[in-house]
C-alpha cells in the first residue's frame, strides 16, 4: 500500500480483515479496537477508499460489494420497479424528436422504451429482444435490431455480429444499464462476451446515458467495460447516496435523480 510505514500498513490490513467479517463498522468502533484516534482511522479509511477497498459512509465504513452473478432479466422485472419506472420516465425525457438512439438490454432500459410512445421520428437501435418487442408496433420509430448470439438470461444479443453492426452505425445517444457501477473500478459486467459488446456499444454514440437504480452503485463485477468517465449522464433514483452523487458531478458527469 504505497510508502506507508509497517505499522500503518498493518493497521490498514486489520481494517480490511475486520470489514470482511463485519461488512460495516463505525469509525468509533475501529478506533477502540485498533487503539488509535478517530482522525487516524479516518485518514486510513480515506487511503483505503482511494484504492477501492472500502466504501466510506457517514460515521462509518462498509466493504465494497462484489457481484458475480445476476438473476435472469424476467426475474428482475419487479425488483425496485417504482424506482425503475421513474428513472425510465426521466431518461426518456432526455430524448429529442428525430434523434437516433441506441437502447441496451436490461429492465431499466425497458422502462425507458415504455416511455417513448410520444416521441416523433426516432430511430432506435437495440440488441435486446424485449425492447424490440416493446417498440415494434410504434410507427413513429424506425427500429434497427442488431442480430447476434442470444444470451437467454438477458434476452439480449451479444458477440461479433452485434459488434460489427454497431461499428457501421452511429447514434446521438446510447442509453445503457450496467451490472455494477463503481467510481474506482468504473462500469463492470458479469458475462465476458457481453462485456466486450458493451465496450463497442459505448463507442457508437456521441452521448452515453447510464440508467441505474441505487442498488447498482459501489459494486464490482468481473469484467471491466469502461471507466466511469466514459458516461456523460447518469439517471438514478432518490435513494442513491448524496456523497456518490457529489463525487460523480465532481468528475463532470451530469446526474439526474428521479
């Protein structure tokens, strides 16, 4: 951990060990357990947070959540449904008539699709079967379906065919969701093939809009898609911590809370 003294390094390791067992602990408790002052503990936590080992909260600290699996999309439809509906409505309001839009797979992006009915002359590119089904009957939308290999759990198309198609297309905006979002580790996803497709997706649009409810933040999945600064705009709900919102805005990212 850098040029820290052996004593400091040992204390940082002790904090990480405690968090693995407890998941969350207050600064006062750490101070008592380790026999050092609270200001010292706060300095230690700041160092650990800078390298993504902890997540600081008001008066305490928690271990960053690592995630390696996800229920199928059909099972996730009802999770945080009210938050997703509000996020979908707000994200759809950012779309202007006449634009070309890439709309990625996911349950929150599906809520965006459900709020596009009043838009005129849209072109929507998608690699998601459920979104294609949602939009197929709308005569005001020119729908482009990428093709590709079906990832059954997500009802999405991934792989070389999708990526080749997207390299030949350009969108004004790409609205995407992500399995996990971290300020330190950026955008991460679970499936390696999907991760590579996601990298191509964010390169096909002038503006990248991430839709993510509060449960997606401060988590890490297996495959790195892009740094957080690859996103221009984030639409989330009102339960996302204010400290997270402030730090995102400090990076120049526009953040809306539904």
